[in-house]
C-alpha cells in the first residue's frame, strides 16, 4: 500500500508521481509482489486528516486479510511516517483486524534521525543475507532516493545497517523490526 503521491520541494509534481509509480512497479515485479495499491493521498499532509489516512489502510486490510502488517517507526523524522504509524494502530485494533503480527520498521534517513529517547529500538530480527543484493537492486530502481555515502540511503549505508542489525542478532545481515503486537496460537 502506497499512501502518498510524492512531493518534490513541498510541491506536487505530476512527472515525479509518474516516475515513482513506474519505479514502484519495477520493484514490484523484481520482488514478485502480486499487488501494489496506490491511495493517491497528498504527500506531507497526512497528519492534517488522520481519518483520510486510516481509511485506505482499513480498505487494504479488508481486501487482503494479511497475516502480518508492517508500518513505519512511530518517531520517524517525517510527519507522514508518524501519521501512518498512528493510522495503522487505529486500523489494526485487535477487534477489527485479524493479522497475527504487526511490526514497525526503520527507514534509512528518517528513523535514525529521531531524537534521544525516541530512537528505533528493534526487538525482532530477520536474517536477510541471501536477499541483501536483491534489496540493493530494488533500491537502485529509485535513483532519486539513493545518494553517495555517507547518506544513509546509499549502497554502503544499506549494507552497513544490515550488518549492524545482523551483529545484534548474531548473523551476518538482518532487517530489524519492533513488535507492535503479535499473537501466537
């Protein structure tokens, strides 16, 4: 689920929206994702109307009945990421959502910028060593999102974070998540 059409320098840009959707479709095919839904909400304005953010999340959950849901870190230094986190909490209340697990994830260049006391503190790790090159290949599809190191969204930054998270989990490379809710039956 892609909630927003991206803004550039705080302005909607139809060419950028078209480019990012084309890049997302390339990534979808590369990773074998069956379906990608675009809600078309306005980038940088999600906190202004949380209900407008909640509704597409609820609709996506209702139409796909996911077992696992991933959302942003609650303290990302991006107002839309924080709004998505809060909207996801509302949309995934236990009495309305049957997903067995909900996790938050970190976004390079946003999560690590959180102030002291609000940093991303993972407690769930997934070994990704066999898939790290595929992740980098997928990120290369978003040319405008990648920059040279020491920018976090660089190939060096992506590998460094995977190795850092791997050390915490006792493997070479890992993705890190924070458990919001998980039910084991």
